[in-house]
């Protein structure tokens, strides 16, 4: 499980550490692989680059092929914001 940042000057927020600690897996046909998050503009992004659906655990989000999951945490909120694009 890794985080890639697009800008070297963009600090990694503490909520990203919590997301990383959750050890998210992309489950496709019963086979799980580590989610590789990309940090872009204050959001953690993961795109299902395959054709088959993936279930992102422990978040419980299903992504079809080509869909992107964006995770963010806004100051003052007590939970993550999840968007499927």
C-alpha cells in the first residue's frame, strides 16, 4: 500500500495516515490487492484500471472498471467524504 503525491511540496495530511493504516484492499473475484492511493489536491484517489468491478474494503465501495474513488476529510468533519467518479 503506497501513497503517491503529484507535487513534492504537498504535505501529507494526518487523515491520510489513518486511511493508510486501514490497509484498504481492492477485491476482484475474491482476490484482494493493496490499494495504491494517489494524493491530488487534498484528496486520495484510486482508479479501478481493470474491466471487472472491485470492492474497496473496508470502505465498502464498489467501483466499475474505469471509475475513480476520491476520499477526503474536511477540517471540522468527523468522517471521510467518499466520491465515485
